[in-house]
C-alpha cells in the first residue's frame, strides 16, 4: 500500500512559464522606450548538443520578442580568436547579453573565455566576478542554475532569513554558488560534501534542502524534517537494469521525501526548465540596466 | 578560584614571524633569478590611518627585501583618475602586486576601484573575481583576513576535510569569504548570522569555530565542543566603564572558551598580525607567478 503524497510539488515548467510571461511585459516596455532586447550567443562547430539547445533558445527568444543572434566559430578556432569575439561583443553597445555554448574545443580554455565576458553582459553568471559580487553584496548577474533553485524556494512564499538551509554537495557549478546565494538571502547555511561525516544529521536540521550531489536517491524521507522545502538540482542519467533504458533522475528519492516534505521539486520538470528561464530573465535584466 | 587554561594559544605574532621568515627565502630565490619583489600601494591624501599603516608596511617590506612603492593621489582626485592609476599599474610589467589604502575619498567608489585591479596583481584579494575564482576552484589571490584565519587553522595541524566548521557572522569582508575558503578546503561549513535562531546549537557541532561577528563576548565556553579550534576574527573597540579607557576585544570570551577549546586565538595578537603577513605572502606569490 502506498501512502498518499503530502508535499506540494514544485512544478518547474509552470514556474518557468510564469517567469517568461512576466518577462514578456518587461520586454514590451523596453521596446516602447526604444530598446530592443537581444541575446548574443557564441558557439563553435562540432557542438551538436549545443546546436540543439541553440535552436530551441532561438525559438523561445523569437516567441518572447528577444533578438537571438548566434555567432558561429570554427571547431579549430584559436583561444585568442574566441576571446577576441567576446571582447568585440563586450565593446559593442548594441550587445547587452552574452552567452557561450559549452563545451568549447579542447584548445580553448573555458575559464579564460568565461572571465573575458563583461560581468554586466554575462547573463549565464559564469564570470567569477559575478558570484564574487554576490559575496560582497553588490549588484550582479547570478549563475542560472543556482538562481533557479532560489526562485523555486521563493515560489513557496517561505522567507529564507532566519531559516536553516542545507546544500547537499559542494560542486563548483551548483553547490557552491547556491550556498553563496543562500548566505546572501540571510539564511543559516550548511554546505555539505562527500566527506561530511553524518549527512542526515545535517539535513534533519534544515527548513530547506537543496541537493546537487549527482547521486541518485541520496536524499531520502527519513533525512527530511516534516514540512521542509526540498529542491532537487541533481541530473543523473541512470540505466534501468531491467529494461536497459536510460532515464533522468534527481538526487531525491521522490516517493519517500514527498510523504514528509512540505514542498518538493521533481526531476525532470523541476529546476531544469526554470534554469532556462533564468537565462532569459538575466538577459532582460541586463537590457534594463543597459537602458539605464 | 580560576581554573587552569587548557587550550593551546594560537600566537599570531609568532605565526606571522614564521610566515615572514619563509617568505624571505622565497624573495631571495627570486632575486637570484633576477626578479625583484615589489609592492605598489595607492593612497589618497587625508588618510591618516592609512599613512601610518603605509609607513609600517614600508619598514617591513624594506626589512624583507620587498621594494615598496607608495603612489600618492590628492584628496580631491576624481574616480576616473584613480582607476587610470590602477590601470597604469595593471599595464606595467614591472608591477606584480597592487594594493589600495582604504578608505578612499567619498567621490571615489571603492568597489569600482577594487574591481579595476588586475586579479593577478590583487594581493589584498579584494577584486570580486578573486573570491569568485575560489568558488570555481581556480587559482586565485585570496582576501587577506580570511586567508589569515585559514592559516591559523592550518598551523594546528588539523585537517579541515570532513570536519565541521562554523562561521559566526556572514559579513561581506570576513564571514562570507571565510565560508568560501572553508568550503574550498572540503569542510562541512555552517554559515550563521544575526538571524540564526540558535547559534549555540550550531557552534556545538563544530570542530572549528571562526567568529567574525563584531560582538564582544558573543562566543562563550558553553558554546564550544571540547577540543575545538576557535579563531577570533572580531576586532571590537570597547570602552571600560570603570577606567574609561578603550581597548580592543574579540568576539570570543577568552577565559571560558580557553577552558574548553583545544586551540584559541587571542585578540589582540591573533589573526591581526597574520593578516598583515598574508598580504606579503600574496605579494611574493604574485611575483612568483609573474616570474613564471
């Protein structure tokens, strides 16, 4: 017998749609004032997954009234030429939002390229100056995945100030930036990692658990305080031993957690779609700031 | 009757001296290879405390074989002129270490000036890109006070990986950067702030407590796990109600904590002197990197 689910499901597709709907009116306001919202993306040949994502981005942007421009570089482009492209976009006053499709060819260091993006135009929030600005309490464009996790928490209406938030996993791309954004939101933040001696002792203190460990079913119901918010940022490709088919799973054991938590985000259909919407929100914000 | 102190006292002056002694041999090695270690500092007139600090720096640098050059700007200098000075130093290959004496005149935004320093020459670690680089696991010059706290922990010989470290206070200048460095060191990190509902419940879990709250006597012995490392980064100027004299106190109630902790750093004579040494260490590191 299966117990009834008690947690509210944080539907990422629905939240992303609400975010985009709000953006459309901001884009229209900008246009009324004579400012076109534009997103300039850089891609190198041979990046098939990137091309698929770029095509989907272009469609979404067109629907929303964002001018999407894809800059193609060759697969054997030099690192210097990629940086030159970025610097050209930095210098162009018509450009206010820049993103680079990963991965880059092996001869190009991605950290060097990311650091070259003008922080004010860095709508993926990948220039280290941007997360650094958050630490120093300055205006910043924030990394999209971390921002998506924060936006999901915000959508519950629960205030983070004075709450205990636990990050499961301290990866460079997600766990650490999320911890920084939670500290900025004045939560008491516990950052855990694979060396944490007793993870459950930490998560049981949490009003909010954000898991970005990359381990399927790591977070189980017995680790969660009743009523807590559980955000699953894990994206794990797992092969079903019976069917042999691959499917995407998060870090959270959904069945057991959803019987205890107050809110839980599913995978797929949780943080993923919101992350894509955050890139667009950053793009509109960069355009608004550029418009002054 | 007073109980005996059990904690090891982390003597910051002694540690700073050990750090400087090691630096002297690195400076000599660089000189042998034809590289002069140099520190370029910028100061605006009217900054009396800064002048005192600069004079002391110059003496220390001279003793250690570091070429200290102080660049004077006028009190009514424009923001653009300060940034131009920084950019001139950035562009000068003979310069590999830059610091700016705070505070700057009111017409000059310090965040703008700090962000203008080339991250590779930013030996105070104040450019947000540097703490951002730590988050992304990249080579970086780290903020001196946070680095001093880490160096004190390191001096105990206790490994941070797998330990629980609690930061008391989440200030932009100290608490947050310290949390980032502890995460980078693979500790389980708890960042607390003034809104934390039960601070003692957090600190009692800690193998390491770093206090940077700016509240005298905030951390007491009953909040500390026996044998823990307690680092006091608080600098509080407190007036004695009886004598009327002002003295410097930390956040840690030294008497009660030193009866429980394994190690404790005093104030004054703890993190302060080590912070000054960290600036010199960053200067030597920047010189070594520049020398390739």
